[in-house]
């Protein structure tokens, strides 16, 4: 299983549900826009701290980002 893809799919699904753009997510999570896009495409391997910031913006726990 590719956990980067699981994470990316969950971030994108949750972001869209909150009606946020990738730019909104990146700004609020204090990450680069291209990095946010790479995470959603399953191409990046974010640190736990980055995952926690993304989760906070999306209103979920970091563990929720890894649920299949």
C-alpha cells in the first residue's frame, strides 16, 4: 500500500469538502503551494508536523489523514 497516495486522496477529499483551494490550504498550513499539490498527488512524503498542520486546517486529526 502506498501511504502517500492514501494521504493525498484524503487531503484532497477533505479540502474539497471544506471548499478550500490548494492555495487556501497551503497558506493556512504554512506550506508551499507546489508542496501541497505534491502531497495531494501522492508524490510527497510530508513530515508529521506538516501532516498535523494540514489536519488542523481541515478540522480532523492527523490519524484521519491516513485512514483507508
